[in-house]
C-alpha cells in the first residue's frame, strides 16, 4: 500500500530533519518536498542535526517542482489544515477517517494515499486544499491550534500506522525488550511461603496460636503476582535477613 507524505514550500530546514525522524519512527519512507525554501533543505546542517539518527530517511526524500509531480501514482489525497475552506473538501478527524480508509487501501480500492502539509507560517493554499479528497483536522484546544509541522506529521503518521494495524506482534515484542522469565514452579512458591512463615513467626507477626488465614492470603497474593524463580530467590533472601536479625535480637 503506497503511502506518501508531501511537504509544500517548507521554510525551515530543521523541520525537514524532524519530519525525517518522525517518518522513520512510523516506518514510512516515501516523502516529497515541493518547492522548499532551501533547494538543499535535505542536506543543510540543521536538517541533519534534527534528523537525529534518521539521516538515511533524508536520503530517501525527493524534491518536486509542483504538487502534481509529487502526487504521481496517488489516487487519494488528504490535505491537513486547521481551518475549513469555502467550497473545499469535507473536514474530518484523522482517527475516524483513516480507520475507514485503511480497508479500501488493503482491498486495492486506491492506488495510494498522500498526506499533504503546507508551509509553516500560513498552511496550505486554498487551491491545494481543494484538490484533496478530505481535509484532516487534528483536534486541538479551541484557543490555540498551532501545531509545529513535524509534530503534525508525527501525529498523522501515527494515526495512519494505527489504522493499518500497527507493526504487529513481532515489533511489539522488540519494543518490550527481552521476554520475561517464566513464573516459578509450585514447589518454589511453597518453599518461599514456608520461609516467610518462619520469618513472620520469628518477628512475632504471625501468632502460631491464632494464625487465622494469613498464610492462605499470602499464598493467594504470591500466586497472583506469579513471581519468577529469580524473584522467589530475592524474596527468600529477605526472609533469611529477617531470621538473622531476629536471632541477633534474641541473643
């Protein structure tokens, strides 16, 4: 499914670098600059600095002379603007609209989708908004709706990635880090509880004449926590320390 991000007449090279970073994080590598203020916007030091590890994404971008050129091969165009335009396309919130668009993309109902962003100071021209199928409006506070260009790209890229189903369980597993150690087995849990019973008796917290349901409740707590073997080892170490202190106190 072709997804393209288009920046029209971007004036700050630093924003170009920040957009590269935003798109790399979301896994979208097709992006075009239309008539940027700086012809070398993709190579300027501030762009490379703001890319912060996404310099390879700067190399993937291309520069186009017109919006038509940037939209070649794209059948569905989403403008981004904070204010509706007279006689323009319908205005929609990104999440709801993109959730409905994603199935059409998967079924081949569209050749590709482009998200078009205007200049930092005044946004997209009416003519560019009018040629779009929808105007996506990011919900913001009523008294201040000014979004940084790279922040807007990051939000739309996230919403589109979410609509497409995210990155799947493999990527989620990578984000979580190493797999958690499996829970300790039942004998290890019983050994832990016996050790804690001894420690609680030693400090007088557990009354052997009237134990009530303390140990049963502790067992429920431990089983609900599902400690790993390493965690059981730590908890038994605490019990050993309590017993040692109780013995010193008795002497």
